[in-house]
């Protein structure tokens, strides 16, 4: 890939790739590293970028595959030395013109949903993030995670069901 093409890609959908990295990593430093590695991998690749196809999906795939590789590496390392990395400063803030009580309720709901999504198995979390946060079609998600579209649909359904069940257990929606 040429440097000017990469620069154009960063300008066009760099923020979406960064948000995707943040959702995958749940940590600002790791997300920034993943973001840089994603575009570095694209720059180092010899592939020609086809603007008729969806080039954004290519970068989502790069980011997802790099993240998955890092997860495997961390899993191997954690068998030797366990570690944890949590940063509560990355939680979303809700900005609205509504009353304070409703803001607090929604903010708590967002925090709970983020925690639930964080704790979902990867096979449900990744399709949910790609579909709802990045509004990717099911077909593109299927290509990125290398599963059939029917599997993506069932994982989205199961992921929504798990979120709903957990929220009901916490007292939301009653």
C-alpha cells in the first residue's frame, strides 16, 4: 500500500478504526498501539487498495486479527505470570440537556451495558461491536471474522439475549 493511500484512509475512517480498537482493547494505551499497528501493517503490505470494495472493512480485519493475535499471546503468557489491566477512566460520558436524575440513570445503564459487553465471550462481543457501534452489514462482519452470515446473525441474537438477561438480573427493565 502506498503512503498517500494510507493517509487518505486515516483521514476518511481513522476515527472509526480507533473507536473499534478502543472497544476491543478496553484500554487507551493498548488501543493506541493496536491502531498504530493496524495502519503499519497496511503500509507494510503489498496489497493494492480497491476503493470500489469497502477498504474500511480491510482495516477492521487488520485490527481484529492483530488484536486476536495479541490475545492469544497474552493467554500463553498468563499461564506463566497472571496479570490484569483495568482502567475505569475509559468509560463513556453521557452529555444531554435532560434532567440530572435521568442523566445519572442513563449513565449507570451505559456503564452496566459496557461491563456486560466486556464480559461477554469474544464470539458475541466482536459482532455486537461491529454491528451496532460501527454499523457494518452482516456480510462484512462475516468476512472479517471468517464465519457464515447465519452464524453472525445467531451470535448477534444470542449476544442481545445475554445483555437483556443480565440487565434484568440487575433490575433494569422491570
